[in-house]
C-alpha cells in the first residue's frame, strides 16, 4: 500500500541549489528526487539494522503500526 504523506523540510541555499541542479540533470523535479533519495536511504538503513539486529521486516512493520 502506498500512502501519500507530506513532510516539510528546510534546506540551506547551497543544498537546494545542488538538489535543483541534480533534478535538472536527471530530468525530474526536486520533490521526486528527494523522494527517491529518501526511499533508497530508508531501505539501506533498514537492511543495516536488519543485518546487525536480526530484525525481520514483519517485526519492524508491526512495531511501526503500533506507534
């Protein structure tokens, strides 16, 4: 299931300029690029935690649902 959520973040000017340039290079919007970066980063972190702690996806989803 995909939920549409809104997250407001503040970027300094240099970071925004880099994000805007990268989004133009990849022919996408800054929002879409940030979404892709976030999704990839979240999965990388999840895989690190899973390897280090031995946590299953099911366990992590149950924990996330209860909060």
